[in-house]
């Protein structure tokens, strides 16, 4: 049977989601066999909170053939080695969630069990001293990792901080150069096909009618296609992730940009700090049940590193996801698909994940329900894994100084998260699942950082003597620190490789 190939795709919405989709589809259809049209309204601005990323975005850029230094210079980008969490366990505490691994297994035993063994014997060395990414972040150093697995430098991993508006602009230039057509119009109506309810066309202002075989909804929280037209439904997770608002504002840079994001817990949520080359992005994510908007804004403005560079912007959201990400001939991406607050910088990743799954399960014009079911299953699994990881930060806390933290510490959690926490507290073992975004080193960083101490460690770690284990870990720590100290300063590396010529208006 001949394949009924998709001949036209309509993308509703620009911003990061829309232009990531347009760029990837333009790369996918290099033979120009599929017409790609992006419609964005001049009346709707980008949310623009996703200025910090995680390492998988490097794969996305590589698939597109993007020069990393050029992209960073255009977007005023800096490098990110992890996230510092301040005051999350208790006021005055701090830990780092670094990218990359801590160490390889030693005699078939995961490295952190030896660290737990030494800790039980009185060693107070923090876990982050055994991570090259964490050590370099604390020293303000950066270089790209080695591809030689024998070197400590191969254990480093990184992501980016950048101006999300400029990233969308960069991808727009990429996509339009490869044939994507942009229409600056407002959607007035959505025509549904009689009989099966599939989307038939979009009615735009000015009398334009856009038809596509496949529609990508990148229209933001409103979900104009996936929800307003197709009534897909939404699964509300605010009982698990109760923060429902954010206020964001940029400020002037203060000193050299740190190669890490900072998240500082506040009374009713947390504040982000994201350094790019020309400014610092700041925001306060909070729960409106416990804090008024004007109080949140005042708290944010009182905790900036430099003078304010714009007016604070208020955002409202409900954490959760669409019941279906792929419904009929429409696929939702970005905020149209759901929202998990930006605590672990996963918003842009979820756009990427949706696009990568679309490329792997690309439909034809028959839109076989089995394809949609597989796509939806994979995306639901992705969202739920990330949900649990974000929830861990809130739930595993000793803070009882404010109603939000009291609620989060005592709230019932999904069985999947309860199992992970229980397993680690019992034996120091980290549950591992196939195709998960956050792997053992990520969970370990947060579990230990949030003081989820296990009752025991792997008994096989005791086969080696305490003296031998101490010697091995001491040597490893010294090698990591020496490697980090040999790196250039983060700001020097940027100046040499990807300095922005000027700071464009945003």
C-alpha cells in the first residue's frame, strides 16, 4: 500500500516552541516535499521564562547543524554546569545539582556507596567535590568536555543560559532560510471536518484560510487548537505542584556571569537567577494561596543583584498536562501541551522531547490511532517522570517556617515518587528506568542535597578496606579539583569563543 505522505504542516504560534518546531521540520523535510507554514499573532508576546536549559538541547542544536559558538553569541548565551539550590532544605543550606556524572563504578559498585561509606566513618567531604561540573561551577571555570573516556574531563556536561526571545529569533532565521513561510495573522476560527472532527483549516484575519494535513499547536497556555477547538482536557497537578504564578524581571549584570543557575527558596515559592551576557534574568515562582501578587513583586525586586531593566511581568499557570498531546491531526507543544514549573529547566526540553518523538513516530495522512497512542504514552511517561523529580525538591524538606513548606512536606505524593524515596532511604539505591531524562546522578544530587539520608549503603562497598576506599576517593577528588583549576575562567572562555558583539534590544 502506498504511503500517504504529509504534504503540509501548519504551526500555530511562534516563540520558542513554534520556531523550534519550524526549524526541526525544515531540517527534516530538506527535500521541500512538505509545505510548512507558521502563523503568529502580532498581539501575543512570548512568555520567555525558559532562559535556562539542560544538556539535551545540545543534541537538538547538533541535529540542526547549528554552530554552537555562533548560536551563543547571537542569543547572548553563557554556559551552565548545574543549578545551585539555596534554602530548600532549611534556611542557610545550599547544595548543587551538577550535570554530568560523579564517577564511574568501582568494582561493580556505584561510586556514591563508597562516599556514603566514608561519610558513615566521619568524612565530611561534600558530594559535589566528586563532580567535575560542580567543582568547576564553584570555581567559576569552564571548558568543553573531552571525548576521551579515560580522562576526568569527559565526565563534565553542560547546558546554556540564553535569551529565549533571541533564541526564537535565531531559529526563525534558520527556518525561513529553509523555506518555512511565516504569516503574521490572528486566528479568527478553526474549521473542523464533518464526520471525524479533524482540523480542516484555520480562518485568519484578512480573509486568509490556511489548510494543513498536520497541525502543531504552539499557542501557549490557551491551547487554541488542542483545547479550545478539540476540547482535549487537562490533568491538573496543582495539588502536587501548588505554585501557580510567577513574576519575572531582568536586572543589570553584577560581576562575571556564574556558570550555573541559582534557585533560592522563599516563603511561598522560589526565586530564579539566570546570568546571560548582557543581563541577569530573575523571577519568583509562587503560590497565590499564600502570597499576594504585589508582595511577590516586592520580594523579587528586593533581592536583585543590579538595577531593574524593565517592568515586572506577571504570569499565571496551572501545573499539569493535556490528557492527550496528540489528538486527531493536532499535536500540542510547549505551554499548549502542559506546564511543569521551571525549577529544573525542563520547559524547553519538553518541546524538544515532543519534536523528537514526532520525528520518530511521524504520521501519514491516515493518522493511525496506534501512532497517536504510542506518542501519547511516551509523552505522558516523560511528563510524569519530570513531575516526580520536581516534586522531590518540595516534598523532601525540613522547612516548617511557612504554610507552603508545611503543606509540601506533608502532602501525599504519587506512588512512583514514594517508591523512589523509600528505596533510597532504605539502601541508598536509586531507581532507574529506561528512557528517563533524569538519571542516577541527577536523582542522587537532589536526594542527598535535600537530606534524604539512606539507612545503609551497598554492603559490597565493604569488600574494600576503609583505608583503600579513602585513598581512592582522595585521589579522585584531587584529580577533579586539579582538572577544574586548569580550566579558563568562565568569562574568559566566553570572551574567546562566543562573545556577543553587542546587546540587542529585547
